[in-house]
């Protein structure tokens, strides 16, 4: 029997209510780039690059050529208006999440990065990182859909 679960993402201040969930399919904040011309040693292992930004973060998803899944690079913005190129080059202040079990970018909300993990239909893996702490916060198996109820709650089926 499948169970429905609501997971609290912590109480967030009203300041964070201004930032919205950014999903990979949101065309207005999501761009794809195959035009990577620097650091060919790093970029030769990737098939393509997809980028997404929120007010505080710029996320680059690099699809692997020889494996399923993606490496994820999070760049921390100093200012909301920062212009960051969609290039997978790890800088000293960046947070890199290397692919382990076919992870893919799912979305970002406030300081929380969501990854989808798996190679087939459900159940799939759901991984949540707290970007302010640079730590994995939560990991579970779940069935789609994963939905936001509020800025502090996430809803999904176990």
C-alpha cells in the first residue's frame, strides 16, 4: 500500500516567500547550451548542459556521455542580477554534486535543491540538498508527482 507523505522543508521567513520554485521545464529561467569551448578535458565527458537559476543560485546540469545521470554544479550568486554563463567549470566557491546513481536536476526552491534519481518508471529517488549548508538533507524513494504545498512543505507518494 502506497502512503502519502508531506515533508516539512523547515519554516522559512517571509523574505523567502518572494522566491519561487524553479523547475527544469520552466522555459523562462532554463536554458540549454551545447556551446562549451573551454576546459575540454572536463567537458569531454558530458553530452549537454542545462542551466537554471533562482534569485540566489545558478545550477548547471551536465549530462554524462558514458553513463546515465548528470553531474550538478551550483554557483552561488552574490547578487540577484549576477549574469553567469552556462559553462561547467568548477570555481573555488561552487558546490559540485557528482553523479552516483543516475541523478537529474528536478528543481530548486529557496535554499533547497531537489534531484530525481533513477533510470526507469517509479518508484524513483528523491534527494534534497540544503544549499546554505552544502549538505544532503533528505533522501527517499517516491512516486510522482512531487508537489509543493507551501514554501515549507513538499508532498509526494512513498
